[in-house]
C-alpha cells in the first residue's frame, strides 16, 4: 500500500453510537461495587480454578469503570441496534465467499465492558466485549488521525518494552480478511494495517500489533497477544479504550487464549444494578442445559445454534429448520423471522388480554403497554433449542421499559433469521464450549 493510499485510508470519517439498554442509575456506594467485584473473583477461586474470571459490567451500571450516559434516548438505541442487526443478517445469510467489502458488513461492538492489562509494565484498559467481533483493538498513541476520550490513559507503544508491530508477511496479517471482512494493507515500512468497520459505518484503523496481555495478578501474563493499535477510531464508544473480540476466528481473544485456558468461555450479562462476569477456561457442565452449535454456510465466526420453537404460555410456535439462528452479546433486542415474531406477539397479546391498556408502537417495538414491565402480567416465554434444551425467560427478559410509563415486548421481526440478543440473555450463565461444539444455559447467574 502506498503512502498516499495509507493516508487516505486514515482520513476517513464516520460516526458510531455504542449500543446500550436504558435503565435508571442508582447511587451505589463504592464499597458495594468492591463487594460485587470481590464476589466475582471469589467465584473463580471456588469454582473455576482451571481458568480465569473477569468482572463484566453493564455500561450504565454505577459500578462500571466506563459508564455511558443514563439519558441516552431509547429510540437512538433501537436505531443503532437495527443497524447492527442488518449487518449481522448480511453475514448470516450471505455466503462468506461472496461477502462484499464495504463499510457496515462487520459490526462488532457489544455493550458490556471488562478490564484488561496490556504492555510491559502492564497498564489497565476498559474494553467492550463482543461475541460478534474477531479483532481486538485499543486506541493507540500517537493517534495519527483521531482518538476519542477514554477513561484510561491511551495505550503508548513506546512505553512498553514488549510491544511489536506485525509485518505484512505474517500469517496474522493475512488472517485479517476473515476476521474483519477487509483485506489488510501495508505502510511504507511493510507494517500490517487493519481496518475494522461496523454496522453503522464507524470504524477503527491502525497497525496490527502484539504485546503482553495480563488478565489477573494470579495468572501468568500471556505474551504476543495480537491486537490492533488504533490510529483512527471514529465514533462514540462511551469512555472505553477499545474492543475485545470473542468470535470463532484465529485472531480473536478467545482463540488466542484457548491454548492456555481451553476451548470454552462463558459469561453472565448482569442488569445495570449488578456485576456480571466473563470467564475463560473450566466450568461446571452439570448446571447447564446444552444445545449443539450449528454449522453455517455463511459467516462461520459467529455462534450459530438452532432455535426449534418458542413457547408462549401453553402455545408452541415452530421455527423453520431453514431459518438460521445466532446468539450475539452485542445485539440488544432479539430478532425473529417475521412469521414467528407475528405469532409470538399475538400469543403474548392474547395471554395479557385486556387487563392492561395498550400503548402505541415505539420504534421497532410494536407490542407495547401502558405501565412498567413489573406491572404487566407477562406470560411465560421459553426458547426450545435443538437437542431439547429449554430456556425459560423471566418476565424481566421478555418486556422492556422504553419510556416513562411504557413497556414493550422485547422482540422484533427480522427477515428470515433469528438473533438472540442480550436482553434475553441477561442474568443467565451462558457457556460457549467450542471444543465440544455446544452452547449451554443456566438460569440465575451473575451470583
């Protein structure tokens, strides 16, 4: 890549809004946050000695190290959620060999944050976690084009004795095409340039690099962690330092940690008033119900599974075997094929009856009621997955408060595919056992 092309690439401009779920913030004493984090670490010591467990925060949690504004309009959230879904649908339903390389094909930003340490000596960074993204990256000095404001100091390669850039001839540079759906570039010194672009046209561009990664003081540091050193990071990411990718790709954080911790990871996505976790390594299989990971002819880095049916009260609604399904930590509202969503919505309306007054549709959510989710007599809703795994959703995972005095069914229609979003995953322990080819669910997690 010529210097002129390199500079043109680094002069692009886009805008990004971090996906989030609106929830009222509560004043939580620092001692309470410390107790939550300590409890997560103690769980690792008690139940997960073969791996590592990191606290995972909702961005609007009072305990989050990188809080997002609590007054973000929910309509904005739904707009950006729809943009993410459109990019995921393209990846699900299009053959990987024919995916066009244009901005928006590879959205990879989730809305829960964790903390990692990079460099020698190690420095702590708050990063967004995402199962739909492969490449991890941090904002990086000298920020040749743009770095947004972040909570932690911006990563300084010159301050780390173990930092190295990746040459264009390296296999990891070639792997960028499958990881980001963009081909790699080269600068005049033959350093590998990456571009990670997302569903709403936001992006990060910089140098593919390696350095030492530290996740815990009790676990040895991991050398030669591959990540992006972002020189142009356009958009609003809260005050996070970057992204860590958990997708099934050789360049993702999960894949890089697999030789040390094994081929599984798990998480619990907490409510805004609690602290969840992100764990790599061993887990207790006895607490989970499992469904097989499904094979996909499209984007194989995503976590595909088979949703067989949805039960609403006593009604079972079948999902076509031809309909692809994925689970995604960065999508907020679960999407269902149009005909399935229509049947689910009708069944919920029938079960609630006339006991609660209806409210007008709110953006993409068209099954709404006056009152709060806690006040609406929500029927039992359950996912039935391939292999017989049944995941029963609490009412708080079925309805979502969108405005003062209005709550809506937290599902929406999509064209011919299912995406299990994080509102439905909230408070479940979820394990991605790639080695065994299965995904497990356990209710009552995050504690």
